C-alpha cells in the first residue's frame, strides 16, 4: 500500500506544480518586466472594477430577460395544452355528430320501408336539426383551423429565429 501512497503523493505534487510551471514558461526568462507604478495599477483596478460592474449589470439584465422568456414559453405551453384539450372536445363533437348521422340514416332507411307522411315530417325536422348542428361544428372546425395555422406560423417563426 505504501508504493501506492508514494505514487499518489508524487502525482499530486506534479499536478500542483503544473500551474506554476506553465506560468513560469509563459514568460521569457531573460526579460524581466519592471513593476508598474502604483498609480497605474490602481487605474487598471478601477477600469477592471468598472468592467465588472457593467458585466454584472449586463448579466442581471440578460437573466431577467431569460426569466421573462421562460415565463412566456410557459404561457405558450399552457395555451397549446388548452388548445389540445379543446381539440379533443371538438373531436368528440364530430364523433357524436357522426353517430347522430348514422342513427338518422337508419331512421331514413326504416321510413323508406314502412314510414308514412307523418314520419317524413318528423324526419325532415330532425334533419334540419342535424344540418344546423353540422353548420355549427363546421364553424367550430374552421376556427380551430385558423387558430392552428396561426400557432404553427408562430412556432415556425420562433424556430427560424433560433437558427
């Protein structure tokens, strides 16, 4: 176990010496830079402090913008989820309307076999209700179509802006 400890210690010493070795190699050995006057150093510190202050202000602004963007994305996600729920409801309206139409078709077939004029008036009234409901679902679908087109365009614009 002792050889392992010795190897580990030697490795740690080598790693610890690396930054010093790299730093000392970065400067030419034959050229010594004279120390800067204190006033110059203080001026450089003031410049660095001003830079840091500006950079921290920039970072704070950017982070606030990121948070607002994330909040906007959350709003967009919520709108898409609400839209998806509404689409599911719309699909159910269409399914129920399809079911109603099939029942109406069966009633028409029964009427053709054994119905009388009184039944025909009843069927005509039911058909009028069917047509009204169909028109309402058509309008609803067109609105969804428009909404979806706007949503896809907005998402495409965001994706294009991201590239």
